[in-house]
């Protein structure tokens, strides 16, 4: 079975973004506990030249504030003096928060942008990101120069392909009817 090139990145504790390279587009699937968002980016919108950008990350800033500020305030004895063990624990909490900030490069995220395609660059699996970007850029370079004119496709061949999907159980009858009607509308719009 042939697998499509894909990349999954964690955007936070419960959010993931998955990029899947289809023939002439990249599917971007963003999943969080409450929302699933699908989006398609055409390969014509993918620029072969990359640009690195750094943007502030509110979640990282809030994490830093939640770890560092209470620890520092507790170590300084505010709002009331703490016993020695509690002050030491507060100071260690502040140091742990500072270490997290230093290890992550501060409350900012680094992105690699290729036109419309935007990927996180400061992730543990940077090799996977580079490999996926190479595949997408290669595919965008192989695209025909005139992307506005789709390659002529036989409507009958497309309907036959959809019919095979129905027979194999991958497409329902009403889905087949919808796709067939869409193909026929497109054919009518192309006729003079």
C-alpha cells in the first residue's frame, strides 16, 4: 500500500496539525478537543524559497508566567514569609520555569514558510519537517506552469472511476450522484 507523504505536528497540549501531500495540493488538518478544521493549499501557492519567521506564542508566555512568577514571589516571601523548605521549593519552581523558557528559546515559535504553507520549525523532529518540505517543494516545482487551466479530463472516465468506488464500497450512491452532478455542471459550464 502506498502512503502519502505526511507530517504531524503538536501545536500544544491537545492540538495537532497534520499535513498530507496529495497530488496537486496539501491537506492541512487541524484538530483540537472541540474543533476539526480541514483546509487545502494548492501546490501553486507553495513557494520553493523558504522564509523563517519568529512569532510570539501566548501559550508559552502564560506557561512561563505560571511557573516563574509564583516561584519568585514565594522565594521572596510574598505575600507572607514562608518556611525555608517552602522558599527553596518556590525557588526551584522558578528555576524550572526559567529552564523551560531557555530550552525552548523563549516564548516565541519559529516557523518555516513556503508561500501559503507554514510549518513549525522548532520541533524535536526537525528532520521530518525538512524531509516533508523537500517533498512538497519538489512536487510544486513539477507542477505545470499554467495551473489555472486544468488538464482536460474525460468526464466519462471520471464517472467510471466513481462507479468503481461505489462498487468497492468506498463511495455511497448519494455521494456518487453528487459527484456526477458536479462533473456534469462543470462540463456544461465549459461548453460554449
